[in-house]
């Protein structure tokens, strides 16, 4: 009886522990989070801050590609003027970017 127990222990001595087989999965999960999810969350946070800082008179680009001037802001909506006598109401979350004024962009010298 003792001999069979010792021989079984000796046979398992060359194999790594069972938890070592999960180590590559944990490493891949960490790499996935660090390279994909974390930058995406940071980008979403910056977009929310940019949309929250939007004010009347800003030039914006919608997710659909329309460029307009903010006329009126609400909690959920922004009224945009696309041209003379052309006003549309857009959901604030669909505003893609705020266009900086023409003379404020720094030169690439």
C-alpha cells in the first residue's frame, strides 16, 4: 500500500501544478484589458467631457458628418444651425467632435 502511494507521488512529481494551466488565460485577459479596453474607456471619458463642455456658439461635427453651429443646448439635445434658416435638433451623444476656431490651431513648426 505504501509503495503504490509513493510510486503515484513520484509519477506526478514531473508535472506542473494544475493552476499553472490557467496562467496563460489570465495573462491573455490582462493583455486584452490593458491594450484594448483601457484605452477605449479613456477615449469614451474624454468624449463625454468634451460634450459636457460644449457651449452655445461652438462649431461641431455630428456622427453623421454634418457641420453646424450650436444655437441652443438642452440636457439631452443640441439645436444646430447648418446654414441660413436651416436648424436641426441633434442628440448630444451623437456629436462627434467640436471644431476649434480657425485661428486657434497651433502651427506645426
